[in-house]
C-alpha cells in the first residue's frame, strides 16, 4: 500500500505524482551510481596516510603544513570525497521517501 492510500486518499494518485516520481527515482538511482563510481575513483587516487593511526595514540603535531593541508590537492580530494558521500546519503534517503510515497503494485 502506498502513502496516499494510508492517508485515506481514495481513487487514483494525483497526475503529477504518477508522472514525476518515477522520473525522480531514475534520476536518483543514476546519481547514486555515478557518485559511487566517483567516490571509488577519488579514494583510489588519494595517497596513503603517512602517519597511519599512530597520531590517535601519540597526539598530533602542529606544523605549518597541517594548518594549510586543505589547500593542497589531497585536501581538496578528501573534501570532495566527504561531500560526495554526504550527498549520496541524502539522495538515498530521498529515494526511499519517494519510494514509500509512490510504490505502485
């Protein structure tokens, strides 16, 4: 049963729902797939962490390079990976909300 049926809407769904929601689902699935490929490529292109996990135990050292790390290519790649991952989470949530609202049997 779809969301409008749970709300007590009798009859058919509104016309804009039946035309827009399937298109949105295709767009969302396409975006999720392309963003997942982009995230995988960005992760593979990033250099390995030279300090490893030891900084959590010993503490971090404050250097000039660590303050300006975000301006480097690696910093931009990490930031892009983070924002792509956040956008994938948001789009997946939207996809499942739309799927809950419009789920033709």
